[in-house]
C-alpha cells in the first residue's frame, strides 16, 4: 500500500497528528532509529529523511 503523504524531514524523531480537525488522530511520536523513513501507524503518512541528512545514521 502506498503512503497517504510523504513528508521530508531532517530529524529522525518526528510527531504526527494526522489531518487538522475531525480527521486527526492522537499525537504520536515516531523514531526512525537507523532507518531513513517511517510510516505513521494511524494515518499512513510517511516521514522520510531528506537527501543528504545523516541523523538517521546515529547523529543527533
């Protein structure tokens, strides 16, 4: 299944609240760890590390 939306980020820890208003979901904190992307378990939004960013490799 394809992600609903792809959001490029520069940090491996992200927050997702879904859509604004009635289509939202509880705030969830996601940590990519050593991966370059992670999908929200509620809405399917994908957070992907921007090209050239290295935080997912262990930097903070």
